[in-house]
C-alpha cells in the first residue's frame, strides 16, 4: 500500500540528500567544542567512515524498491516485531523534527526576532510544514535543488567576504586534542548530520529512478553535503581560531564579522534569513517523514488528516525538550549520538543481515527502473 | 460554502498570531542609539564601574534629512555606576524615556585604571551579548574613558564615530593596529600571549579638544601593565603582518633627511627551537618610494637610491630590535612567539610553557631585511641638487 502517491525524480532525491546535510551546518559547535581546530579533520574522517553506511542505505533501497522503511521492517522482521521497531523509528523521527524545529526557533530568536517567544515561531513554522506535507513529497522536495544551490552560494560568498580575516595558523597544531575527543567528534558527526540521512529510506517508493543510478545519486548527494559541511568548518576555524568553540552559533558569529569596505558589513541578517529558509525546509521534510511513518504504522490510507495532529504534538515538545542551549549541546555530544546510532547504523545493518539470512526479498526486484516515469506526472 | 467558512475561520484564528508580529516594534524616535560605551573605575567605590554611553541625538524629523541622522546635534551622554554592565544598562533603561539600543555601538573604551584591574569580565560581557558587534575596536584611554565620549571635536560631532572611522582607516596600514573586540578576546584567551591594545588621550589644542593616539599598552594576565610610544609600534607591525602605505622618516645626519613611502612590507617570521634556545628569524621584503629628500646633494640619483635602501634596511632593523627589547624587558610576549611555538611544535611548547616568562627575555632575533627603493616619484632629484648642477656648468 502506498500512502503518498506523488513521486520525485532521482535528481531531486540527490539534491534532497545534499540539502539534508547542508541544513545541519548550524550544529558545527557540537564538534568544534570537542576537536577544536582539528574539527575539519573530524568532518573528513566521519565522511569517509560513513561511506559504507551510504552503501547500506542504497542497498536497502535497491532490494526493497517498493517499500518504505516501515514496510521493510515489517517484511524483514515480521509484522509484530517490525511494527515495534517502527514505533521506535517514529519516536526517532518525532525527536528529529522537534530538535530541528527548536534549532530553527532559537536561531530565529537570536538573529531576527529577539523578543518573540519560541512557541509563536514553532506554531508558525509548523503551520507551513503541515500545509506543505498535506500536498505530498513532490511539494516537500520541489525546491531541494534550489535550496542546495542557495546554500552553496551562501557558503562560497561568505568565504570570499571573510577571506581577509582567515588565518591558516588557526589550523595548527594538528592532532593536539585528547584521542578520545576525536573518537567522540567523529561519532557526533557521523550520527547527527550524516546518520540522519536514514530518514530518506521512508521515500523509497516515491522515488522514480533507475536501479543502477541509486548509488550514484546517494553518493553525489552525500559528497555535495559533506563538502559543504567541510567548507563551513574550515571557514569557522580559520576566522574564529581558538574562540570558535566558545560560540553557540559559530556560523552566525562568522557572518557578523563580515566587514568589507563600508558597504558589506552588518549583512549577517541576509545570511540568517537564508539559513532560516533552509532550516524550514528541513523541518517540513522531517514533519512529512514523521507523518508518513505514523500513517504507515497505523495502516492509514490517507495521511492528510494526520498532519495537523502531528503538528500539534510537535509544538509543545519544542518548548519542553531542553530547558536551555547548554543542555541541548551536552545532550548532542554525550547522549543523542548513542541513541541515534541504533536507528541510523545498527538497525539498517541488521535489516540487511536478517534479509540476507532469510533470503529476502523473495521475489527478486525488477532489473528495470525502480519506478518507471509516469507520463502525466507533475514533476 | 463549508470550505469558505473553514478558510474564514482559519484566517480569524491565525490573525492574532500573524498580525501581532509587530507588537514589540519601536520607531527610531523611541530609541537611544548607542554609538560608544566607556568603562571607568568609580571614583568613590573601587568595586564599582562607571558606564558612560554616547547616544546619537535624534530629533523628530531627522529621518527625512539628507545628512546622516543626528549630524547637526551634539550627542547625548548618560552615565551610571554599579558592579556590572548588565545592571547599569538595566538601570539606564529604567530611567530613560527611550529604549537603549545597543546594536550600533561603534567603539568600546576602557580607562587605563580599569585596564590595570583587568578587563576580561567586561570583554566577556560584550562577547556574550547578542546585541554587540565583534568587529568594533577596543581602545584604552589614558585618563577617564568617559572624557573621550564627552570631547567636542571639530571633525565629527560624535567622538565614538570619529575613533571608529580613524581605526578603520588605520587598517590600510596594517590590520594589527585595529584591535577588534574579537581580536582582544582571542589574545586574552591565550595564557602566554600578551595582547597589546591602542591607547588614546584627550588633548587640548588651542581652543579645541583633540583625540591623540599615544601608544599601545601591554596586557599580562589580562591586566594592563606598561605602555610604549606610538612610534615604537612599527617594530611590532614589521614582524607581525604586512604593512602598506606608511611613511618612514630617516635622519641620516643633521642636514640629510629622507622620507620613504613604504608600498609594501612583507614579513615571514619563523621560530627555531634548539633546546631552551629560541631564535626568532624574520625575513622581510620592503618596497618603498622616495617621498621627500632634504640634503644628500653630493650624491648622484643612483647612489642615492642605494644609500636609501641601506638606510631603510637599518631603520627597519633598529625599529624591530627596539620594540622587541621593550617586549623582553617587560617579559611580555606580545609578538605571540609562544603561540608560534605551540602551533608549529606542540611538544617543544609543552616543555617550555611553564618557564616561558624566564625564557622569553632570552629569545634571539635574527633579521634578514631586503629593501628596494623603486621610485623617486615625479622627479628624479631635488631642486637643490639641480641648482648645484646648474651652477657647476
């Protein structure tokens, strides 16, 4: 049963992968506080170490081309156990949506609407999310290519504008932090921006692409996102130096330092607005995945009526999930990566192992495209 | 019909949220736009600080003027004392008829007395406060910092804007002159790196007040210690960063003086660690033009250029050695040699760091200055030389 009948192209999926990583750039402080000037190395290590997981995600997609993650779980582990694990994934997706909405709200308060309560911003964003999600994946991902391009443009322009303040000495000394910090940094990087890509497994039946191209789109999307993240990290360290880990939003601080002549200064608000736009897209996407997951578990034929309910559930969670940003950061470094790892790394690998043991899928997937393009589809 | 009613209902429900977006808006006339902040030690209570704010005087109707807002009016000065900046700002806000708007602050001033007590806590306040700018200059005032905000200048009504502009302009010579809030924080956060911050003073000249850059003050353990003269800063700049567009007056003898315009000076410092012996090696390339010549009449233009290159080399070396000696005398590593060792050779630094205060005065400096005087300007020789040559014919 396919709840959402709309579809997206392979290229749009690729940009969604890239964009999904890019929209986490506000979280550089999680890694910076652990590995400081070596955080750019942490990005490279985690990127390299996560490549096999991209293969795992890609293989799940190729082996079960007509099933989203919840359907795969039910096929592999049986209806009862599959649903039970599915509930775990629902909790995970719900938390991801809440945390990202909180990040968006806090960032908006710091940059633009300093006196506006978080709840007002959360309601407004959720209103947009619910409205978009009701229209299906095609609307949710429609602007992924545009947003990815916008993000890359912002990164490149900002690097040019702060280039005169960048000091290459700030990257030294290399490998000067305690070894455990590198391990923790790589763990945080792998689970928080990269591992969150597991949500894209919920889209499998809605992607229209050739089976042979699945890996290509996954890897290119992942590379665009990873390189963007690396560039941001290099920018932050080279400009902020030994203070980079001190700021809760290093990107915003870097934007604030832009001062080129008398024209290009105090323009962080432009970058902030763009980042808010990008984060909104991520929240919309995560809300879609959460709604779809719940609809799948409850075996609903239609998920439109569920959107508002989920939206209403997320708003109070945003207010109560963390009392302050220190708790958020501590949890992001010490608790969340361990729990997230179960959903992002352990369970997907387990799915492949059990599927191999049970010789699933029983019917071999067609060698033709995962989904044949539909002629009258509005792309 | 049902759909229509649903839409209308939704609009009514959402309108309180959407339309109240401007509930906290403030018109420009309702704001006290702070352009400068000065921090002093309270005269009667040592534990208190005085915070003085310079505020742009906005009159109703100023917004439509072609000139910048408040250009014709003297700035407003308000002052309050307490233990913390936060408490003072709260009190000032309560007592004021307008909201104190902090986002356009241009300069942060500390009095020398306060700087001697330590400025880390105050720098931390500005660093933490989401309203303050990180690229604004931090300046120490020889005397009361509030006097700088109260000063009446000919060039600019608001001394804070004057200072911000002049330090921004100084960046064209070298970035190291313009100590931004983030630079001050960056250096104060390093345990062994002693930052230097520029010092200004209010001086009376005829009937007008004047703001004068008098030097730089060294900070050790976050506290201001010794000051050195503005002329000695070149010995620091020539090692730390590229220097552009500055004039050096070189006196060869009582009658022979040359002013050389430095187009570009590029230093490349490296630190060599040999056990406990530290050597600072600095290769320097200088491109200069002749700006002004007095004397040197007996020399041919070609010989002059050669001599000027030699004089420039010696001058650059002397300036560096003099300023480095000041740093060593005060055991104040404002050149950041400790940072250089730590970045390039962390193991050596781990061995040296506990004894750094004793090791730094023994650091040896080796200079390799290469100078090139490339242009004589619009003329090849002085009128005096031309006159002598014409007389000889």
